[in-house]
């Protein structure tokens, strides 16, 4: 008798006390109704919530041994925690799914169907969304800009929602990247993939933890990890403005000597030039600082996540604290 394949569903969560129980029930219902031939595990990785999310997860894990939980010692960010959680799954494939129902659970059978056709990566692509139209427009501009600037293929409107074969999970586990950007890694190192369109739903409960800083952090991580255009642009414009400044200085000096009696006095032209060039310099110094910050974080080799506790993992006691890789 053939062994049933196991599908892992990873659900990152932060302040999702109103969603963890409904999302787990919805996932289980999908497997019972549409995927009875598969075994499953649901792994929640909880990023040090400030509400009752952990209490809800303890209840779930106590009622169903196929539901597992990892409690982080602190909030390790929107990239490290899901990436680390994917590396802790044990299924033949892993599906990354948002806890707030914005990623529809009814996409799971579609992902698995394509996986069974031989695709090791199946990506959910947002072709439409019920989110704020302005945010949708800004995201679209961001994706198109990154796609044009990067020498590596970038996947537009891909948030990480999708299915990953265990062979690719092994690649992620061995990557040893302290600042993983899953979307870029999938595009750069992933196997041949299948993209499936879907409509992003509205958040069911609670408030999103995304803010301007989180969105900026995501954008800068993408820019500094997968583009060279910023540094190249700084170099090219540096040469151009240096040449212009020298030219302006020569022309100004010549005119001053030739038409000294009619040439207007004052330092206004000089001040305008100083302010212009200084503002350009400050912009690119800040941009280069982002690249240096990226390099510095990678050199420090800090762990992705520090675990505080695990629930329903056979290889680790529930009370044991475990450091990540």
C-alpha cells in the first residue's frame, strides 16, 4: 500500500487571535472535502503577538496533533519568520498561506493539482484585489519598477502565497541567508514554476501589521538584494554633475573676467549650484547606505529566528527552547 503524501500548510501569524481558529478550520475542511487522499499538517509560526493568539494556538494544538505551533521569542519581522517556518515543515510539499484569509484557502487544491503535474513551485499571482485601490496602484508601480531595474526575473504581484516542493524547501534550508527575500529567491533560484491567478480577499478580522516602514523595508530589501541600478545611477550621475559643475565654474570665471563691469555680482548662482549638487549627493549617500546596511546584516550572520517554544513537534519537547539556524 502506497504511503499517503503529506501536505504542510505554513501559516505565519502576528496578532491574529480572531483568525487562527477559523483559518485552521477552513484548511481542515478543504482537506476533508477536496483532498481526502492526502495527509496534512498545519504549522503556525507565531511572531511574538501582543494579543491572545498564543492562547488560541494552544487550544488548537491540544485538540488536534496535526496542528503544530512555533512561538518566537521576539518579533523577527515579516520575512525571517515565514522563511524559517517553511524550513521547519516536514511534508512532501509546503503551502505558505496568510492567516488573515487574504489568501483564499480554496486555492490549495489547485496548487496541489499543478504540483502533481510536475511543477515544484506553484505561485499565486494577484490579478485583482479587494484592498485599497491606491495601495494596489502603488504596489503595481513598485513591482514594475523592480522588474525593470533587476537583471533577475521578478514576479509581479507575488507575495509568497503558493506551494513549494520539499526539494525546494531543502534549497531554502541550505541557503544560509540571514536576510531572506522569498519572492526574489523563488525568481532567482527556483525550479520551473506554474503561476495561478487569484483575487486577493479583504482581511477578515483584526488590523494589518503592515505600515509605511514595513513596506519601505520590503522595497529596500528587494532593491538592494536584486538590483545594481541604484549604485550605477549614482556613479553615472556623479560623473555628469561633476562635469557640469566644472563647466559652470569655467564659464562663470570667464564671463566674470570678460564682462566684469556688466556681470551681476552676488553669490546666488553659486548657492543654487551648491544646493542642487548637495541634494543629489545626499540622496545617493542614503541609497548607498541602504546597500551597506544590507551587506552589514548579512555579514553579522545572526539567526533568522530564536524559538521560545514548540507545540506538537515530536522531535522537540514543548517546553524546550531552541535556537534557529
